[in-house]
C-alpha cells in the first residue's frame, strides 16, 4: 500500500446501512471512507470533491440509480473501481453495470471480513463476483452474445467466422489483434473483412460500425 490508504465512497440511500458499512470498512487501517452519498447525483458531486479509489454503489437509489451512476462515473473517472452493492441478485442489473465498467457485484449480506477483502481486491484490479450469482452472469452473457450472433446472421447472411470477426471489429479489435486472437493470417483476416464490408454494405470501419448499430 506504500502508506496510502484505499479511499472508498459509499453510495446508498439507506443511511443506517451505509453507516454500518462505513464502520466495518474503517476497522481496517488500509481503508479510508471519504463519504456517504444518498444517490447517484450525490455520488458524482462527492467524487468531484474528493476522488476515491473505490465506490461501493447501491443499485436501487432514487433520482439516479446505481447502473446509470456507474456509467457516468466510469465515463468521467475510468480509473475509479466501482463495486455494485445490493440485496437484489438480478442478472440484468449486474450485466448492465459490468458492461458499463463495474468491477463486480456484492450482496449486502456479505460478512465484514469478506467486504474488506472485496474492496482491496477491486482496488487491485480483480473482478468481484459472488459464486452463487457468477453462473447466472455467465448464462446471461452467453444469451446476449448468442442474440447478437443471430441478429447478424439474419440481417447480413454472415457465416459463423464472419460473425465472429464482425463482432470483434465492432468491439474495436484491430486487424492484428483479430489475427492473433483467431490464429489466422492477416491476409485471411483482410479477406474476411472485405466480404463483411460487401455483405453489410460498408466502405470502412466507420460505416461498418453504423451498419451494425442499427441491427444490434
């Protein structure tokens, strides 16, 4: 830690619960709670005043919920680790928050020692997912992925390999990264991309991305 404590902001509209979390975290000398926010708007204001390392973000809050707040925080402060803290093991919320850059998800029934470990692990760059909901997350992610593949096949009549490469392009992979990930030659990748451009009616990456946005 080099003598520096992990700065944590708690965003939760249930004051008693937030104070309890604060008390637990502050039993560890390596953690400093910089404040408690009552909703997403309040969290963004408090972050401006004192940028934390980790935000423990409740999902269900008035005015601005935790998913929207996570999106805003990660857009403005990508270095902050956001951990979703909630009583609701809802895979849609979890998946959305993680897609926006959350470092993971904790249920509020977590024990004190486990909570402290989770904050430290998130700060270190780990993804925090309780075992009992990790499978649900994976299943939801697979469903999203297969839905996208089906949409692309229907819209543009792409082959399985073309779908795979098209999605990688859409996610921002370069030709070289695609070559490395799929272990095929760069020339082969270029040939696939040419075919994908023809089928999607695109001239370049920009028009290709726009074409896919209309479908996905």
